[in-house]
C-alpha cells in the first residue's frame, strides 16, 4: 500500500517553498513540492495554483510543529 501524503502548507513563490522544505530536510523530514506552473516556464501560474508542500501523513504533525515554531533569538 502506498504511503499517504498530506499537504501541510501552500506558498505563492518558490523562495518560501524551498526555504520551508530546507527546514524540514534539516530536521530529517522528507518532503516534496507540487507545482502547477508548467515546469517553471510560467511562474505567474503560482498565483492561481500555489506551490504545495507535502509530507508523509505520519510526519505531518511534527512537520507543522517545526514550521510553526519561531527560531530562537540570536545570542
């Protein structure tokens, strides 16, 4: 049976989407981005179809918690 994947965030631009994906990757959570922008050739489509960040269902709660937790203050 295939692993269930869930959308945990949507983004209007690639920069924010890649940053969130990098944060999850740094914390050991595998994620994927789903984009409907003609393979990057029509980035304006991201306004109509936001980039979706997906993770496995079992990692979803931890992934949301990681993304919702503010970074620690600089020392």
